[in-house]
């Protein structure tokens, strides 16, 4: 397994390293190839004289050297065969492109805990990476990395194919979550339900009577396959039914009951509860727990 950890010297990327180090059994059994990637943004001033090209080169070299030296103590905690790489460019674009180039199986990165309305950093780096990456991306938060070996994992489903994709990922990488990790398949009903098209010709009283049954069928349909797959893999799993906005309800539930959330980058369910750019963006920006974002198979 090949794991890419983007670094920039900040506290959030150090949290990503701490998460990797907390997975002791996984490190020993999987022996993943870990690579650290520092992406230096392009020099903002354009050289006007020939000699300035050398100055620009020194600028990059000094910045790159400073980041790796500043993080030397953190890097020393990783396995000895860790690879250190530096690139120049826009971080989100370079991280995603380089992860494809090396065939990374996972990208584990930090993210600052900004709100959904102030996610300029998230929008340019963490969310930009998620939007482009072909492999799952784990977003870690400072101070909220779980230290327990066995984690409590929530898999968010919405009735689309992403439920199965997230479940498949969890099963294939179960060692990452601990030998005795527990899983919850979580479905969130939107607080303001959209009346199904087939109910439009019915009266209010009839709709009120039929809607609960419809919602229950929708819930069971969304959790059935993921729950069966987890149990078939010998993993402890249960279904959880919630109601409210995905961002508020799932974030609160995760903070109180889970160590990590696994969710898809896009969603195509009736409620569209996992549409990237809205709910996924809000979840990544606001949830304190680490979040694994699993991309679609077409990426």
C-alpha cells in the first residue's frame, strides 16, 4: 500500500502523521510505503533579469529545506523508509496529480478547522485535493486524532452507489481501523423531505400517512447492502437512522459517538445528501472528527 502525506509545516499536517503513527498494528502488518510531499507555491514575482532565475531557485530550495527541517522531529517518528518529495505548483492540483502518478492508495492530510463560510484554505487545498483525487482522502484535525487502536467508524449512505463504495473501502482497509473496530451504517433523512413524485396527486392526509412507510423503505434500501457486506466480512456493524441536515446532524452524532466518518464525494440519491460542493464541503469544513472521502469509480 502506498500512502501520500502532504505537509506544509503546519499543525494540521503533523496531525496526519500522528494518525499514521497511532495505527501500530496496521504499520506492522501492511508495511505501507509512506511518502511525504511538500508543495511550494510558485514564486509570486516574475524575474526580470537573467540573474533572478538563480534567486528564484534559491528561494524554493530554502523554503523546501526549512519545512523538512522544521518537521524533522515529526518525520523521525515514521518508518525509516519514508520518502521525502518536494514539488512546485498549486498544492491541491499537484497533490492530486502526484498521487495519481505514483499510484497512491491513500492520501492522508490535515485541514484547518474553519467554518463552511470561511473555508478558503479548505477550498484551495483539502477540498481541491478531494475534488481531483482518484484515491480516498483522509482529512485529519488537530487535537481530534483518535489514539485508540480500535475505532468507531460511521459510514454515511444515501441510497446511491457510494454506500457500497465506502463499505468496500472500509472492508478492504479494515486493518487501518483496528482489529476490533466497530462500524455504523448511517442514513440521514433530510429535515425537510421532498414529497416523492408518485405522491403528488394524493391529498395531504394521505401523504402524511404514506410518507413514514416510504421513508422507512428508503432507509432500509440504503443500509441493506452495506450492512450485509460488513457482517459478511466478520465486522461488528449496526444501522443508524437520523433526521436533520447532514452537516448538523451527522457532525453532532460523529462528535458524540464516533472516531471517524467515511463518506462519498458525490451522491445521487433522491435527497442528494452527499453532493460534493454542498454537504460534503460543509462536513469536511465543520466536522471535528477525521473524515475519509471515497471518490467515485469514474475518477
